[in-house]
């Protein structure tokens, strides 16, 4: 009986080896991501902002225009699918992203003046301490990823070039007045402000680490440099470029193709 079992096992070895060579895996992965960025630029000084309307300060407080060279804080989260080539070194990804851009301007002092309107020779102002704005966008990214090393290791470095086109969903504005009784002018100031762009676009080179093997969940950690092609993500700042970080978790999707043996060596 034992000899028969050994003969059967020896006959099965070629078949098992062939099955191992034909083992299937998926080139498609789906995941969720979260990221943050600081977008640097310059403040947009409205024509209605005034540093002082007279040579004398009011109430002993200092009046100054908002400071320049500030940054927009960006947050993004979304879902993404990525397809890899047969050798598992080139990936193409797209998906859907929810993005938020937050900006604020603060008076260089206690307040700055905002011109409401003019009637003949009379000009009417209100005093504002700061203005804050959050813009929410829905975007579609397209990314190309390249893994320079052929061997499938638990941790691999990769390079990426991506771009995102997004449309604005809505905007939230907040104003802090020097005199709280002036809050009823908030709607007037809002109508007089410039509006953020309805569409934005940016590109971003990136470098990161892929953690995890082929058929297991993967974690991607990367740093990127977003470069704004449309700089009006906020009506308070003109944004140029920045620095960001992103974390993504990916799972294999059950669309199977034969393993490329060279890609796992």
C-alpha cells in the first residue's frame, strides 16, 4: 500500500508543478486613499480691501492688510482602480476623488477695512478681522505608475505621474467682523467677493513605497508635488504648487490572468 502511494505521488508531481505554473492572479486592484497637501501661493487682495481710510487709527486698534505668501490646505479622499501590465511594473489608475481646499486671510493687525459702497462723496466701510473659505470639489484622476525593479519584493519603490480634473460642488465662507453687530453685512460681502473657479486641474509627480506582495492587500505611501494648472481653487489665494502626502490601501479584484513567471522571480 505504501509503495502504491509513493508511485501515485510521483505521478502527481508533474501535474502539481504544471498547476503551480498556471496559477492565476489578478492584475486589477481597487482601493481607497486619503491625502493631504499644502499649496503655496499668494493672497488675492481685493480692490475693496483697505489698510486705512484715515491718518488716525480707530479705537486705538491697528489696521493692516492681510499678509501675503500664505498657503491653501488641501484634503482628498476617494476610491481608485489600478490595472497593471503583465510584468507587474506599470500601472494605470483612475477613480473618483472628493477634495477640500481651505484658505483664510487674517488682518496684519486687528482688522482691515472692506469697502461696502459709495454714495456721492461718502464711502462706507466695515472692519473685518479675518475671512475663511472652504471649497469642495469632485475630481477624476489619471495616474501612471512605474516600478523600476522587476523582482517582486515585500517593499518596492515606485515613481508616478498623475493629473486630476475636478469640478466644484459647493463653497462655504466664514467672516469674523471686528464689530460683531456688522454680521448682517455678511451676505453683502459675499456677493462682492471674487468667486472660486468652477473647474480646477493639476498635475503631480510622486515617489512612493508599495508594501505587500502580489495577491495580498497592499499599502502605498507616497509624497507628491502638486502643480496647479488652474490656480483659482480659492477666491482668497492664487495657488501655484505645493507638497503632499498620500496613503492608499489596495485589494486584488477577482479578474484572473495567468502569472507571468518572470515577474515573480
